[in-house]
C-alpha cells in the first residue's frame, strides 16, 4: 500500500517552493494537485491491474510461466532501478518537463502493452512502462514541494495515502470489469489501452497547470551506479525467472554467482562517489541501524505480500474457477482492511504501542494465511475467502503502515530525500523478488496449472510465505527501541 512515488530529491525540491507557491492561486493549486494525483493513480492501478488479467493474457498470447512472472516483475524492476535517477533528472532538467516526458512515455508504452502480439512484446513493453513511470513519479512529490507552502504540504501529501488505498481497490476491480466486458472483442487489452486517452488529457493539463520548478542545486546523474545496480538485479532475477523453464543451464548458475560480485562493485562505486556528492545512494545512510534494518524489513515484507497476491490471483482463477471479476471482488476486503489499518490503526496506535504493533500485524497475517489454506483446500466460497483476506489485509496494514515512519525516523534531514527514494526503490525490488521467488516455487509445484494443480501448489507454497513473515517478525526485533518517533 505504500506509495510508489519517491521524493528522491525532496529536500532540494523545496528550494523554490515558496516562490511558486506564492505565484499560484489556491484554485490552480487544486487543479494541479488533481493532475499529479491522476498520474500517481495511473501508476498504482497499472501495478495492480495486471495480476487479474494474467490468465486471460496467457490464453491469448500463449505465455509461459516465466513470461507471466516477467509481466509483473519487469515493471517493478525497471521502476526501482531508475527511480532515483528519475528524481535527479527532475532536479536538473525541471520537474514539469520530466513529469511530462514520463507521462508521454507511460502513455505510449501502455498502448504498446495493449497492442502486444506476443508475450515477449508485452514483457518488453512492461519493462519500458516501468522505466517511464520512474521518470514521472518522482516528480509528483517534488512538484508538491514546489506548489505548496510548508504549512499546507502535509494536507496535500495526505491525499496520496488515501489514493494508495483507493488504487489498490480500483486496480483489480477495473481490470475485472474490463476483461468481463470484452469491449470490442479486445479481451484484456483495454486494461492498458485506457491509459491512452487519460494520458493525453493529463499531458494537456500538465502543460497548462504545473509550474516549471527545478532544484537550485541540481544533482549529477550517476549512470555508472545505475548500470551496476541494473546488472546486479538482472544477474539475480533473470535466473530466478527463467531458470526453471530453461532447465537451469550453466549461464543461470553463472549469473547467480556473479550477482554478489556486481553488488560489491556497486557498493565500492557509491563509496568512491559519495565524497563528491555524486553517489546514487549515500552510503552513510547504512550506518544508521534503524534505516538499514528497516530496509531489510521492507524488502522481505514487500516480497511476501507481492508474492501472496500473485499466486492467490492465479489460484482463484485456475484452481477455484473464479472469473476475472469474481477474482477482483475477492481482493476488495484485503485492500479495504489494509487501507483502514494504515490510515486509522497504524498511524494513531504506533506512537503509543510501538514496535509490538507490527508484531501483532504479523500474527494477523499468519492467521489469515491459515484461513486461506483451509478455504482453498475445501474449495471455499467467495464470502469466506473475502473474510480471510480482510483479516490478512488488516495485518498487512499494521505491518506496512509503520514501515516508512520507522525506517526513516532517525535519518538526518540532510539525507531525507535519498533515504526516502532508496526505501521506495527497495519496496519495488521486493515486489519483483516476490513475483520471482514465490511465483517460481508456485509454478514449479503447479506445472501446467491443470487438474487442480494450482490449489495444491498454493497450499504447498504457503509455508514459504509463513517463513518469510516469521523473518519479518525477527527483523522487527532487531530494530532499535529508542527510535525518535517513540520518544516522548
């Protein structure tokens, strides 16, 4: 439920905030907020809408299981790798310019997704879509800094927390409705094609309403660092996504062996660049125990939730015979439970209860997994499944809601932008890793998904998800108890 838009350079963005805020009327400010909020929603809906469509896409394009994983993970990987670079480009080239370039690219790549004639074309289009989203989304938070005076920013930023919950509900529902409607005989394609007219309207509105702010300090774009982190992730994820289908050839094992070496090269590079202010991520952040443990916690938790939703969607359709619309409707209680927990439970209860609140959330998620196991094994109906997902989603919100405040609590204000951008990137990497790891185990057990294999594979994969939640609980115990947000 976390926002995907990271203020990768939010501190620098505030340099011109007062000037632009004073020049904008309240009415124009509200109109501009609608524009950037619309882009934020487009991204989140596209992130959640694809899972529901995967069975339809597989039937239409003949996609193998690796391609299905890439359709989910590819978007997240491209987004994560280029997120901080997108923020730096906004600092130097201007937030409105990068926002519009990103939106134009996002619109074009959405149309390519909708026009895909093969699974390979759709995977490549999804990678490009994630890359363009990484150019567009960092500018959203920077533009909020530019458009609003400090006293009004909290209210504007709160809008995005609400929209995150709404998008999580709307994505699967819109996907299910569009697929069921089969508009013009296009099947699943309208879930992407709908971004065409929305993107054109957004571009016109952005040109007319958004201010052309940029950072006075700018910031160098670390292309070498970006290339190294991309190579590291490719070396790790490509074998996980393709290895089973390819029979684990030697190149898969070689890439896995190379991934820690590439990670070491990335760390060495950012350490060399840090004294010059050009590092993609400032390594001083990782000396902060709360931040480093919080990042590990976010990675593990995001992989767990993304992996669960990925295999659950497939199990509902392949294993329980649900339609795309029924699958979407079953997800609504999960999203509502998470939204309520994030908005009303986690934010208000965290300062009083502290870290035990997160552990309570883990317990609720484990209880939800147990309920799902019993229902899937017995071929449970939609209402009981929805109740189990409401419990799971509530636990998810109690864990996910506090992660941002806890991870960033003791980060120095001078590194706030870099820390926030790093956290959002790690969350996206977790989503990609969850689709790769959990999805890989699921498909290994399910084979061709025929004859009830999806149900059996789901039940056999749940212990792995439970183990990952226990790892989340362990990492919570490693967080410092004296974080700033808990101090009276």
